[in-house]
C-alpha cells in the first residue's frame, strides 16, 4: 500500500492568511470560551468558601481583592462579555444576516469595542456601588 499522504498538498494555515477582524474575533471567541471554564472554577471556589465558613470566605475575598485577583476578575468579566457578544454575532449569522464582508467586519469590530466598553461600565458600576 502506497503512502498517499506524501503527495497531498499542504493546507493553508494561519501563517498563510492575513488576519482579518472576523478571523481574529473567531479565534478570540474560542479563547474566551476556554477562559470561562477557569472563571467558573473561581466562582465555584468563592461559593464553596462562602459555604465553608467566615475565615475561609475572608481569605478568598482577600485573594480576589488583591491586585492580581482584581486583574483576573477584570479579565474574567471581559471574557464573559466578549464571549456573550460573540455568541450574539453568531446568532445573527444563524438567522441568515450579516454575511456581507463589510457587515461582518463591522460586527467584529463592534464586538471588541463593545466588550471593552461594557467591561469598564460593569466595573465602574460595581466600584460605585461598593463605595456608595
């Protein structure tokens, strides 16, 4: 039996294609989906700490309140909102709209801008509530 894989042409890969907004947002959507698994573990850790007792809950709150913890929580907030908006973009496509290259590029750009703006808005509201 001959080795037919030797004669096949190589499929183009990420090094061949010029990145376009829709491609980048597709990759980021997958990455944020994976990051949400880690963030869900953090939420579960916080809930378990709340159920365990005051001392452990205070420890977890201290860790999440540190600068590293807040950066992680800020990233989790962005990943959650970005993934949600990416899902809404895919839903629009599922309905049969937004396939024109100009429209899909605009939707990709709006997704990244809106996710950043919404993340900042959520954190501003959260800090205002905490200080108020």
